[in-house]
């Protein structure tokens, strides 16, 4: 007589799994560079090159777009009715932002500040 041994199978889905969007990455880089909180930032246009904006307490509004190249986040500001240059020039002393995701945490590194900032999904909701 053969016995069938059943082993319990457990599939564990991480409660922390979150796919950070390009808009999330953009908000994180701009927040670091401008000294703002991601919670005040709104996504105006999602997608490959997201457009985000925020309004300061004094009523001034700012709009940015970002592109993701590998693990680098590069932003450009909307100034006087047109898009400014991409902030990726060593010549101009632009900050380089790189990112990685570990255990559901977004970690953004700024070479200018030589520091890392961490974000959770709730920081973008």
C-alpha cells in the first residue's frame, strides 16, 4: 500500500511589496533637492516621464518632470512657461540621484548631500 504524503505548501506574499512608480521616484528626488515633503506633491501626469507639482505655503507653485535612466533619477523644472534643462550635468554641478528598492523600502542616494533618504509606499499615497 502506498501512502501519499501531503506537505503543506505556504505561499507568503510580502505585506510590504510595492512597486514604486516613476512618479514616486520623481517626487523623492525633487523632495530631497528642494527640501520638501513628498506628501505635498501631486502627480499631474504619470507614465514614463511623469510630471509632478507642489505648492508652497506662500502660494508659489512648482512643476517638475523626471526621467529614469537605469537607477538614476533626473529632473527638469518648468520655468517661465517652458521646460528647463535636464539636471544631469557634472559641469553645472547638478546632484546625481540614484535609487534602489530593498524589502519594500525605496532608498534614494544624493551624491551632493552624500546621504540616503528612505521612503515607504505610504509616503506617496
